[in-house]
C-alpha cells in the first residue's frame, strides 16, 4: 500500500476516521428517502395479502422519478410471488388491489404510523 493509503487505512481501522478533517463535505443526498431499518422491519412482517411470512419490502409509491425506486416509506410486505404479480402483472395495480381487497395507500399509511410509534418506543 502506498504511504497515504496506508495512513488512511490505519486511521479507519484504529480510530474509525473515514475522511481527513479538512476534506470537503459531500452535498446532502437528493432523491427519495432511504431507511434500511424500515425495510428490514417491513421484511419481518407477514404479507399484507396472504399473511405468510418470508416477505420482501415492495416499493409502491410514485415518488421515485426516472429510474429510481420510490421512497422506502412506501414499502409494504409481500411474498415474492405477490411482489412479482404487483410489479409485472398484466392487469396493473388497480386490478391487484381489487383482486386481494387491498388498499395499498391505506396500508402504507398504517405501516408508517406503526413504524413511527415503534421507533419512539425503542429510543
């Protein structure tokens, strides 16, 4: 390792430093909200459609923009098959909601309320 790279690695490994103190800060992240803890919590829940365990966090919002996933706070728990049916089904989202008697927007609001209540309890 060259000298500067070795020094940076040792600072990271020993002190946990990731940047030089005088290094310019990166601009704030733009785009939809990301929260890995929220997605992990969603995956721990049973499916919103069938109640089966082993779910994925399925993004359902429309705030993603071009080639971006929507906000993580638009996720609902769905099994792999349900997720594929929602994302790639021929009939579309409205038919999916009708077929399973599911109001995705209401489910997202309910999950967000539960998450915010849960995250306040943990602190």
